[in-house]
């Protein structure tokens, strides 16, 4: 009986204690609409350099333009012509913002013109025919872009010409990002570590980076000669760049964000030198590169509380219009707004409940000690008998 009581107390207290240990969410979320009444298979997207539009892409050649500020308003959408049946895997805007390039399977490379919303095959793309292209990124202030394939090849694009510059890796190129103030890029892979590429297209591999499974690279702070790599196992890892000799660049601090549920699957740009990284099952975390701090935006349980179907959906792309305020697009095509959590509903445990638990726990523990101690029971019984005799 006593063992049963102990078990019951443990079962009652465990959810409360576990909830108290969870990081609090920092945003309120709301499902605003769906882009279609069927699963679109959205794979990702990117906000434009002027922060006004977001170009999203997905399975079966899907491409769509949204208003960054008013993604919840269908009247601001621009539906782009379908140019391929292949899966589209990544997009990068030209720094000038007048065009973007979308890449995908079987050598698919599409150029988007933001002036007339035209979408068509990029000149010279036949050079990469048959290759599944998983990542692309334009360098800062130039018309050079680097591309990565699922078999580990690194290509350069410039002036309608695509050139293979490195094929040392054998695993998928997962992400590419570049410094905001230098023509230096980082390229992450699943199993081959991280490579740097300089303005002369020289590829150098960072020592000791092969021990992590890289899923995202973020170089958001223009004042820093470093980036953050996101790796499987809930790791946010500083990557310190030696701009005089990139071969001397190294892996820095490793933060394992063990309080979070799930794992990191992608990242996107946020405001103020920050990034949003995605969790699976669906959830979002805000990472500040300068302070190296992570803040849970919302968890999968928060998503499920908002809409049980949202909890079963997956992340495609998110962006901020201001700190902790913006939109998320899911794989199935849900448009989800988020804004700073209100004080009345901040996702944490009510203070009254915390106080009650703090008051009750010692009493429960003392009661259990008494219950399981015949000596204490005898002492109490004798004390009670003496008091009774004194009263008589």
C-alpha cells in the first residue's frame, strides 16, 4: 500500500515538475489560412533583401510569392507559373533584390524576375543536368553564387556559367551561407564537415568539423567574422573564421540545447543578427549569434494546443518582420502568424500553482517519511496519549 502511495505521488508530481523545467514559449501563434485545400509540399523559402516579399518553393515545381508583412492576406499573393515537375529544394535572392534563383532535382535551376514575376530556366543550367541540387547562395554584393548537390559537389555560378569547383565530399550539401561583409561562404554537409570558399573559389575544409551532422549554417551578424552551424543533436556551434588563412578556421563553442524537444532540421534569417531554427516535430527557436543564446518561440505541444493538425504538420520557412513577430509557412501550406507572447498567456505555469506546489511538496515528503517510519508513529502516539492524560 505504501509503495502504491509513493507511486501515485510520483505520478501526480512528475508532470508538474517536468512542465516547470520546460523553457517558456516567447510567441503566441495563430493559423491564419491555408494556401490550398490540399498538401502543397512546401520545402522552404527566403525573404527578399528589401524584406517585402517571400519566395517559397516545394514539390512538383511549386513556387509562390507572398507579402512578408501581410502573408495572411490572400489578395497579396502572386501565383507563379509552373515550369517543372521536379522537386525544388532551395532559393537565393540576388543581393540587388531584382531576381532570385531556385534550384532542385535533376539539374533544375530557375530564375525569378521580381519586376514582371517571370519564372523560367536559367541560362547555362544544362551544365548541371542530371544533378540533384540541394543548396544555393549568392555572395554579398556580387553576382556570384555557390551551389551544392546531394552527392557533395560544389559549383559556382557567374554570368550564366556554371563551373564545378570541388568534388571532395561524398555526402549531401545541406546548406550554404556567406558573410554579410566579405565574399567568404561556408558550406555544410551531412558527413564531410564544413568547407569555406573564398573570393578566388578556393575550397578549404575546417578541421574537426566532420564529427557533426550539419543541417544549417547561419552568418547573420555583419560585425562578426564567425557563423553559427546547427547540427543534429540540438547543437548550435560557433564557427570561427581566420580571414587571413581560411585553412586555420576552426570549430568553437558547442551549445547542446538539451531542454528542447525533437531535433534541428533547418534555419532561416531573423532580425537583429538572429536566426530562427526549426524543430521536428514542428517547433521554432530564436538564436542570437552575438550573445549565443537560444529562446524557444513555440514547442510542438504549443502548436498542437493551437490546432491539432498544425501539431502534425512540419516546418517549411519562417521569417520575422520585427523581433518575435512574423510568419511561418508549413509544409502542407498553412500560414501561421506569430507575435510576442502576452503576459496573461505566456505559456508558463501560473505563479499560484508554483506556490501551491512549493508548499505541498515538503508536506508530502514529511508525510511519506512519517508513514514509512514506525518509530515516528510510536513517538507521535505516545505524545498524543500524554497530552490526553494532561487534559484529564
